């Protein structure tokens, strides 16, 4: 059932109690390489890297006079360092092909990086003049490193070429953008640290480099700069510093307003690395690396123990951390594609609520046209409080509208017959619908959705026009296909007031005014990570021919619908209840224009009539692009994005069957396909089931809907051959546990 006001208030205040928090990694595990075993088989860690799927780890060994190794290990479980398989070791000794630095200083850092597909490896020493590059025969497999795969030296002395006109540098790291068009070298001089950017005119080819700017960071760092990394889209830069004399090493974060441009950097904050589980860690943080699409962080360090109070042995350690959001250090920035997809889902849901309501009511107009001369209409007792439904409208609209609606309903309830005889004036009907569909936008994750709805309505003929109302409950489940653990569950409750006016013998004017309350839950791994509610008002107006041409009764159609939706502000969390972002209030307008042909082949048959009907219509979505804002956790500036995923040109086709019995019972079904033809494509298949019954004096229905108290009560009484059947139900929309129902059969002897 619908989780409306009370449920939302509870969640809202619960969210308020979860204050904006610092975004820091959470310790998960560590892997230790004992120094006593180091050498040929175990590394003295200076850098780490992973292959694309996290099943292989590469470790750089500190350069010394005798060792210039790179180590490769397989992981039994992707991104889990505790599953490292020692027996899978593969090593590459750079001295063997004479391309290592000549007599490098002891403890010189060796750094490694790969190109985008793992077929090329870049190796750089701290004081090196040359970056050594090898082509790999097999992607992410260093066993082919050797003279035959060595890429010729570009002839550039990167110690002096780092920044033109400056002294030789201490190069502690090399980093390449994902597309290989930017290269970054980290100058780790203690008092002159900087990140230098180069443009590569040929991707991953250092020989085509040109200087593109630098970022001075010595005033921000506490110790020497050791590592530089970027997030997946180049909008955040991370620099780690380290000291052999302090356990307080840090990772610093900058936001880049222009991706991969260090000159656009703004400092965001730092995280003091949590070397949890290490009793005494004062070794340098030589390197760190992200993994698992930015949801993991790996940091290297040293743990030392003293033996005989004289000698100190350093054991190398890799720490593994979980991040609450992709690349979430200091600042959480939601993945742009995921954020745009999530917002698109919510906008599309709101549009679908309007579409399904108007589609259902306009089908009712078709039924009324077919049966207006055969209706046996009657009165019922119906009570409505309209204020919560239209209360968000301006006073100059809300007050006269509410007064008019109350007047209409009050006049309907009165029995004009002075003798107490019932004069039948109202017809009640029900309508069910089920829709399956998919959406695929070029810039968004594809998604599948299933929508179902149930509508109850009643209408009355007054002179030459019909006036009616309908209440529709609907829900829609949306699965995000590229992120299998993400989905949305939504619900809506809509009130529609409609009117069909006979303009002349050939034409009807159909109109609708509706309002909905919306409820949206975002799930990740079956955990609610966001809750949003909304409200909307919409209208539709269309022209309907009263009769057509040919035996199939073809009739031209035209309809325009317009809606305004407001979605509340809401907080987005991860599955551990850590705040990821705040999404701002969102108000937007939507509209469509529909034109085409309908056909309705109505025939007299035994015990009633039957209708074969359908339509072919062009639907133009003229909704404007929608701007929305959100604030990442730990950030102070809202980001503005635009949803422009409307499928402008669409075709709607429909075929259906209807059986009208002389007893007053009508049942039928319609199949409908909605197909978009733009790059933002949509494909929907819908099945509509309908039931209408002309009722007699032995039946009575009372429907009491009170939105102020969020209470819905239904009473139904029927006499069948002397037996009285009674159904009474009462449901509180505030509290799902408060639901009462009673069924009663009785017979008077």
C-alpha cells in the first residue's frame, strides 16, 4: 500500500538526525610482506597498480644498486588483497635488459602506470632522466618485458623538462589520463612540490608532450609528495605525502573545474591516513591506488619492529579500505551517469503518472460516447475533502475551485425526488492497466520498468454533457540494467475530475483536471538509500468526433496535455547509511500533443453489442529540458545538471475489444504500444482491462475519501435473491498497519 505522509515524515526526521559528515575511507584489511623474505620473491614496495578487473596486482620494488624488479600476483577474489596468491608470482628485472637506471640511489622510488587497455607499461624512477616504456604481448602481463618489447627512448631528460627553465626535479610519480592525452609528473621535492601537466598530441606517446601548466602544492602538503591520482572523470585530484619519521601521512584532495586541468584546481581538504591494525607505523606512504570503480582504496606503508633493541626491521604493508562513494575521500561526488539516470527515472515516473491517468479517462470518454443512449445511471453517497489535493495552488485559484467542487458534489448527493423514490443518475466503473517497457538514452544507463494501476470512477449525465471523477492508484518498478543492485519502487494516488461536453451533433469537447501525490523509494542491494515524495497537477483537453466514416467508423482525434510536478528535496545515502548527497527541490513542466485516427466498429449481437476499436496516433513531447541541483556530501557548492531525455517524436498504436451486455455489464481489453523514434528512445507495451456495470436499486456503494486524515473508507451492499452481501473496509494511509475489512452475508427468513 501507499507509504504517504506519516511514513515520509518519519524518514525525513530520521534523515535530519544524520548530520552531514566527513567523507573518509573505512579500514577493511591489510596484507603484509615480511622484510626478512624480501628480495627476489617479495617486494620492498614503492608503488602498486591493478589490472582492469582487479584480479591482478603489480608491485614496484624500490630501486637499489642490485634490484630493479616489478612483481605481479594474481588475486583469488577481485580487489581483495587477502586472496593474493604467492605462487602466481611473475617478476621482471629491468637490469637484465640494461634499461634500468645506472646505479640509482638506494631507496629510490619506482613508479608504474599502464595505458587504457594494459598493453603498455610506463616505468619511472625518482631521479630518472628517462621514462621506460614497454609493449606487453599480453595485456597486464609483465612476463613479456624485455629488450624486444622496449619502446625506443624519446631522448627527453624529464628531470629538466618537467617545467621549462627550472632545476632538475625529484620525480616521484607518473600518471596518465584515461584517454592518454594528458600526462602528469609529480615533483616530490620537499620544499618545492608540484604537479606538472603535459598535453600528448598522440595518446600515450610521451615524445609528443607539450607543457600545459603546473600546480604548486608545497604550501599545502606537510611532507614530501609521493603519489598523484585522479578519479574516473578527472574532476578530482589526490596527492599523498609521506615521511620516514612520522606516522601521520595524508592524502590531499583538489577539485578540478576542468577535467584533468591542474590549473583549474581548488583545494577541498585532506584525510590523515588511518593505519589501523599496525602497532607502530612510521614508514612512508609511498603509494596509494583506487580500485573497484573507485569504491576501494589501497595504501602502502611500512611497519617496523625492533629486535634486541638495536636493529629495526621494516615489513611492507598494503592497507585496503572501503569507500562510501566512488573516490570518496573528503568529498563524495556521485557518478554523473548514475545521478542523471536516477533523476531521469523520477521525472519519467511523474510523466507516466499523468500519461496513464489521461489515457484511462479518455478511454472512458470513448465508452460514454458509445453508450450514452443506453446508460442506466443512479445516485451514490460520496464525500470528498479537496483541500489537500489542490491546496498547493495559489489562493486565487484554489479557493474558487474548491468551492465549486464542493458545490458540485453536494448537489449530486441531494435526492430531488420528493416522494423518496431513487432516481438513478450515476454510473460507476473500474479500469486496470499493466505496462511493460524499456528506455535507452545515449548518455544514461538503460532501464526497464513495469507499471500497474487500478482506477475506480463514476460519472453522471447532465443535459448534453457528462461530469465525473476517478481515483487511480498506481505503482511502477524500475530496474537500472547496468547497475543490477539499483532499482526504484514508486507509488501514486491520483484524483481526476473530467467533463465531456457536446458541442454539436458531430463533436464533443473532452477535458480533464487531475492531481496526484507521489512516493519514490530508491533501493541499492535491497536497502532503501533515498526517499522522495512529490505532488503534481495536470490537465488535458481534446476534441472527439461523435461519429466517423466507413464501416470501421474512423474518427480524427486531437489532444493536448500539460502538467506541473514538484518533487521534494531528499537525502541520498549508501547501504551503510552514510550521507552521499542532498538533492534539491525540483519543479518542472511537461506536456504532449497527440493527433491521429481512431476507429470503433460497434455491432449489435445477441444479448448486447461488441466493439472492435483502436487508434494510430502521433505524440509530440514538447516538454522543456529540466535543470536539477544536488550537493555532494562534504561539498559546499551545488552542482547543476540538465535532463534532456525526452523522446520528442513518438507513435502510439492501440487495438482492443469490448463486450456490452444487455444486463448492463461491460468488459473489455486494449493492447497499446508506445514507441519513440529519437536517440532517447522509449518502448512501452500496455494492457488495459476495463469493467463497467449498470447497477440496479438493490446495490449501494458509499466511498468516503478524506485526504486531511489520509483515510479511505468503502462500503458496498448488494442483494442477491434475498441474500444480503455487505463489504466494509477502512484504511489509514498514514499507518499501513491500520486496515480493517469485514465481509457479511445475511438472509431474512
